[in-house]
C-alpha cells in the first residue's frame, strides 16, 4: 500500500480527478462539527470490528 | 486412503427421479481442524448399458447424453444451486470413461467453489440432471439408458465418491503477525508485518486530509510452503501458494471539501486500506477460510 493507492481511492470515493488545493487560510476557519467527528469515530470503530474478505 | 492429503467420502442417493438424482455426502467430522480444502473430486460410476438396449436406439455410433452436476445448498431457508460441471458422456461407448471407469466431474477451480467452507450439517454435494444432449439428433431417448451405480450396488463397487484433498495449515498456512525482533528474509513464513503510513508526510494530503495523520496499514510478507511435487502435478489447476491479504478493513478519513468558496469537512471511508489477516493462497483461487472441526 502506497500513497498513490490511497490518493487513487480517495479521488474515486469523492469522484474527483485531482486533489483540491486548499490553502492554510481555508483550514484556519474550518471547524470539524461534532456530528462529523462522531461519524468518523463510528466508522473507525466499525472498521475494527467488520472485516472484508480478500479477493 | 484417509490421509492428510486424501479423504474419500462415500455418498448415497437420496432421491432418484427419471432425470435427476439427489446425492448426499455426510461431511461431519470429515475434515481435520485447521485444514484447507483445496480440491474436491466427485466420482460417479455409470452402470453398463445392455447391448440390446443400445441396439434398440438404431443409431450409428455411441449416443451421447449431457450430465450436469449441481451443488445444492440450503441457505437462509431456501435452496440455491451452483453449477459444478456439465458435459457430454457417451452411452455404451467404451472410450467414455477413464481407466477406472469414472469421470472426474468438476475441474479444480469449480470444485473449489466449496473450498474452505465449513462442512455444514446438511450441505450435500448434489449431482443433478441427466438429460438429452441438445446438439444430438432429436429422436433420442439415450438419456434413459444412463444409470449411475448407487450405494449397495453389486459387489459394493461403484458408489459415488467424493475425494477431498486438504492441506494442514499448520504447515501450509500463515503464522499470524511477524515477530518484530526477527528481520524478514526469504525464508520467513508468511506473516503480517506492521507498516505505518504517514499521511502528513505526503504532499497531496497537505491541507486536505484532516484526519487521521497516519495509520497502521500492515503488509503481508514472507513465503508460503508449496505442496509436495507429486501433489502439484496432481493439482494442475492452481498456481503457487502466495502470501496475500485475506481480510482487510476500511479506513475512514476526514477531508476538507471546497464548495462555493467555503471549506467543509467530510467523512470518507476508503475500502481495503488495512490488512487484518494474511493467508497463503494459490493464485486465482479464493482465499481460504479456516475450517472448523
């Protein structure tokens, strides 16, 4: 697993052709809301429990 | 012949109709624990067709019929069938059979549809219909002449057989997680090794991927023991056993998405990013699942 594969998977999931260019100013105003963080944590916990078979 | 590599289970006909036979094999306790089923060969024996019956067909050459083998499975209260093999067989032709008088129905990969599955209580392998060959000339009743030898046949010979070939995963499987104290070499047995992916260090992820900063992905390293040479020759259907990821988990990430001049966070789940388990598997074959006793 390398950076290219992760980038490819991310672009595919988001249906993008290339990664967006976000500058530092964009991030300074960005706050991750509680419901988004909760969704992230729930997926994290679920991925530890649920496994998928390989090919 | 009940050895590690070769197990044979006699079957019995449950139901026989004009064109269809239901055949069941008792699989309980047949497969050793921690073993992998790599091939199943079904042997059906055809009873000789009386010469007089063949003559009555009044056709030149040996008539052919199509024999279809299906696997009947009960799942969630309903029956599901999977095609194992379908082929034309000559009726009364002397060259129709192998020298033992059997046809090996189901090549390795197809037979492997049942590979690695736990032998359930009622999961018979079922030879299915015997019907006319659609390519044959229409006026044929040759399929009526096909009779499979059944259990209790004369001299006890010819009952259906299911030949199971297994590998002991103690020798042929992976070993779990690698020992971090021991460097990985070519001789290392297949194992799961820690591999940290640093997302913060990747230029494309800068200011885009908000969480996580990195994650443990793991990788499968090392080699797998190959079956002994005679077995490899016997099993031409599968490639060499390789150390591969057999179970993976997804990775959730939080990314920043720019919409209408504003940036908002979004959660995305990336499949198959973290290796949960490594196994030894033959190329092109389904990844085995450990069998329960």
